[in-house]
C-alpha cells in the first residue's frame, strides 16, 4: 500500500531511539482526498509529548506534501490520553461509531475525530509550539514577578543598610571600623 500511495508509514524516534509508529492510511484521492491517521508510542514515552509532536508532524505532512484535504482518526472514548493528544492537534469530534473495531476480544465503540486543511492555520506543529510558548510565558510570568519583587526587596534592604551606615557615620559611630576616627581625633589633639 505504501508504494501505491495508499499508506504513509513512519517510525517515531526520539533522540535516535525508536519509540512508536505513526501511519496515515486509507488514502483516497479524487473527490475525497482523505485518509486516516493512527499512532502509538511505547510506555516509557507516554506523557512526554512524543505522541502529540509525532501526530502534529504527521498531520502537517498529510495535509502538506501528502496533499490530503481531510484526516480523520478514531479513538476509544475511555482513552483520555489519546483524546487529549488529538485535541491538542486540533481534531474535532464528529460522532460515535458504535461497535467499530474488534479490540481485546470485543467490538468497541470509537469516537470519530477529524481535521481539514481549512481548520489549520499555518501548521499544526507551529501551532503547538506557539501554545507551549504561551503556556510557558503564562507560567513563568508570575515567577519572574516574584523574583523581581525579591530583587527589589533585596535592593531596598541594601538601600536601608546604606542609609543606616550613613546615619552612623554622621553620628560619629564608627565602632565597626575599630573606632579609628575617635583615636585619630585624640591623637591630633595630643600633637597640638
């Protein structure tokens, strides 16, 4: 099927390590220009954004160089993690497919989700990167404000310490310098 252009299989790698697979399949040209996308990642890679990044790149390829108009996917309703991955990549729910696939010895319901080229602004991967940056900015902004406040508080404490030192100097209280000023004054009087 891959040679005929009906399937686009891809390995998912992270830092040179194989961690899963992504396939765009069921590709139909003509009036439909559509296909489905499926993916999986190994347990050690779950929850680290690997599936989301792979799906985003796969969709970008399918809708870009793959010249598809529409990509759909199915997911079991209880598969929350995969539903989140699909949602982050812009897929919208279209309906419930009753007893759609034979999984684990039984016919299981699946949600049908889809995405068309008109729904993608630029690329899915670029949209994810912007979302991550926006989230990071929103997360870091309060921390930066706290750090800035602590720096200001530290500067204010430093200014208070400088002001206190000037007040002590004006009063002639130089005990912390070993009382040298008082001794110098006494020595000057003795010399006179």
